C-alpha cells in the first residue's frame, strides 16, 4: 500500500495535480498554500556547486587494515591489524561545471573519508601525485585559467596554456595531464594520491613523513582522445554511470592503500623538497608499503544528501596524523571548510553524511539550521562538568627559523622530474602525449605562449621539447 501524501508539515495533501482556482476558469487562490510552498521549495533546490570539482560520483565502503602501523602512527584507524573502518569516497572532475561531460581530459579528484573512532579523517587527493602550483596564492588564478573566459563565457585553451607557460612549476603535472593518465577509462581504473607529504606521529612522539598511494586493484586503464570524444557525445555521465552500475551489479571496486614513509630528519634532507607538491618522492628511495585495502560496495541512496552535501577537508585530521609545512596544503587547511560554510551553511558538519561516528562535544552553538543541540553548558571554563581538553591530541611542532617575508616557496628545479616522467613513457605513450599537446597547445593563437611552454618541455627533456616544437611547427632555435 502506498504511503499517504502529506505536506512537509505532515498534513494530508488532498490534490497534487489541480491548483485551487476561483471557479473553473478563474485565477489561482492565495489560500492554495501547498501550491505556493511547492513552487517556493522548487526555487531553492539548487545550492552553489563546488567552486572546483563540481561534478562527481560518490560511494561508500569499508577500509580494512592489513598491517598494523602503530610503529609509525598512533592513529586508531591504522592501529590493529584487521581493523575495519567505514569509508566514503567522492571522485570528481576538476574544471567543468555540474553538467559537464565526464570524459574530457582533466585531473580527477579522489577524496576519501575514513569514519574513524577518533573523528573523521579525510585524504582529499587527486589521481596524480603532484599538482600544478605550490603556493596557495596562485590557486585562484590557476583555476580561473581553467574555467570560463570572463568576456565570452567560453573555456579556452589560450587561458590555461597562458597560465601554465608562465608557471614553470606546472610542467610536471601538465605532462601527467597531457599523458595517458589524463583521461582514465573509469574512476575504478585510476590510482589516487594524497599528493602532499603529511606527518605521522607514534605513541612515543616519534615523527615520520608520509605519502599516500591508493592503487586500483582493477589496474590502471585509460581512454584515447578518440574514445573520450565519442563517449562525451554519447553519455555525458559516463564515469558516474560506470561506478554506479559496477556497484549495483556487485562488481565492487577496491584500492590497495600504500604509504611511503620517510624518517623525519632524512625527509628534511631529501634530494627534493618533500613539502613541494610539484615533486614526487621516488619509490626506489622509499618503496610503497601496503597497509590495507578499501572496497566500495554501497551506492548512495540519495545523491544530494550523501554526495553533494559531503564536505571533505584536508584539515580533517585525527591524532597521530598532522599537516606538514607544505605551503599549498597550509592554504587548503583554510579553503575547504570556508567553502563549505558558504556552500552548505554554518552547520554543515551536522549533516548526517558529515557527522563522525563518535559523539561530538564542544562549546559551539546555534547558527542557521542548527539541530540536535541540548541545553548543556555552552562556555568554558565552567563548573558544570562540561567537556574537557584532550592533551594527548596536541600537534607536534617543527623547528622554524628565519624572517617573515614573501619567500619563493621552493627550489627552482621545475624540470628534472617532468623529464623523468617523459623518459619513463613507452614510445607509444610518448607519441600520444605529443599528439595531445599538438591538439591543445597547437590551437593556441599566441606564438609567445606556444614557444614559452615548449621551452619548458625542452628544459624537462630535449627530445620532448624538440618533438613538441616539430609538431607545432616552431623553429628549434626559439626553444633551445
Ligand atoms: C575541492 C580549494 C588544491 C583536490 C575543492 C574545493 C575548494 C578547493 C574550495 C571545494 C570544496 C567544497 O566545496 O566542498 C583548493 C585550494 C587549493 C586546492 C585553495 C590550493 C591552495 C587541491 C589539491 C588537490 C585538491 C592540491 C589534490 C591533491 C580537491 C578535491 C576536491 C577539491 C578532490 C573535491 C572534494 C570533494 O569531492 O568534495 N578544492 N584546492 N585540491 N579539491 Fe581542492
């Protein structure tokens, strides 16, 4: 038997198909408040989309720890072999809006939440181990160059290559993006990375630097430009479909969770700056250690409630895991929660999808849409037995020295790792990389931009630069 239709206030709803009118041909009545409410609610259905990573797909599952990591971190989620923790994931596109075709070349977001016994822990990463810029001041400009032209409202190759060609720190990530991994065949067949270096601290206070790698058990598979273009015209939601259908059919995707661990002092003296997110740490120097696996086995029951309203943040740490001084990460620690206050409102952490599994006790109160608050004491210090601090959860400091200044963030070797990436590619992959660059950078009108960018490729690897120059018809003497 169907449920009876009610208004949002629970009153029985008599007619959902005919408005109340003054006579059969007369105008609609003000007293038809169900009609007015229905129209008013509809008008407010859309909330601001995420300013970046607007389009995505989410799912739930379980992380199983297969290797106890208490030697390196006291974080409960990584202590106790066999421990299981519920997870939420959201994969996404970066630049396009909510309705954008899924299969256009773009970095993919890989945001993973662990609902731990000590609160929510989020790793908000991408499917690439590096990023385009390493100072948060540059992030809004970078994103503007990926989005729409303020005059024409069109996305242009000109804008993004203009930004990249004047930001040589981007060449490593640009090489990833223009390479095969810039177009994964599905969200299930791509790896994820925490990208930044984070800090782990064990129960004795020893500190380590850590990098996360999430390795797709399905293997890495990508799409060619032709497949991507065809798919974009046939199914704009291809990646969303693929993930949803796989889970619906019981074909549960999983990822191995691996870490690279660097001893504290060694990490500070590594040959590249481990706090510069445009650089990787070589797996030869610090091999991946597999610590567990997560499997996705549950689709959202309501997309809006469980995916659109999910509020991930790189600032969501748990005791035993802390930020590093990576400057881009430091900027992100502010950016996300601020965006979510704007996007979802001040009490967004109270939404079921964002609530931790453990109880929350603090002195924050009220605000729009506050719910579930009791009358307990709302100030500290107090004599009413209010919640008390947890000194063991204190962060561990790093020694700092120097002047306050507008410092250049990191050393200026932007090119050697981009060159390594190029040299790692198979001959076929190199051919596709050059073709893709030709098809995008090659359409940029400004010769200055084309030359500037190709010079970067040349500095990364002479052959790389020369091949791009040849493909773009640029004279070699301009790029050497
Ligand atoms: C989403 C800012 C760099 C991965 C977002 C959002 C903001 C933001 C405001 C939307 C959050 C929301 O409304 O819920 C920034 C800033 C950055 C930065 C200011 C640099 C200073 C990065 C980097 C990565 C990354 C380096 C990956 C390594 C993501 C992902 C999402 C996201 C995966 C989507 C999260 C979700 O699925 O809800 N970013 N971002 N971002 N960002 Fe960043």
